[in-house]
């Protein structure tokens, strides 16, 4: 398993320590689980931003859709 080092503000450190303690986890395990959840499931906001970034990206004309004749409904 790899080891990562990173810096966080003291307020965040305190919150991480409290949350890990509540879950009865080591800080390392707690942070690793948060990262794993984030990486395993793309957040909806990320997916939405990727979809929105496509807006205006189309160049050229849209193809005409062929529509068949309307059909009668049988109730």
C-alpha cells in the first residue's frame, strides 16, 4: 500500500481527528476510506459539470429526425 503525505489547515485536522474517533478508526484509515469513496463513485456534481461542459461544444448542423406518421391509440 502506498503512503501519501499532505497538509491541511488545523481546523480540518481537528475535524478529521474527531470524525475518525467517532468511527473508532485510525486517522489514516478514516482518510483512506474518504478518498476511496470519492474515487470509487464519481460525485454527481462532477458528472453534471462534465455534461454541462459539453454545452456549446457541437459544431455543424443537427441532423433532421425522420418522424413516422402518428399512430392511433387503442384504449
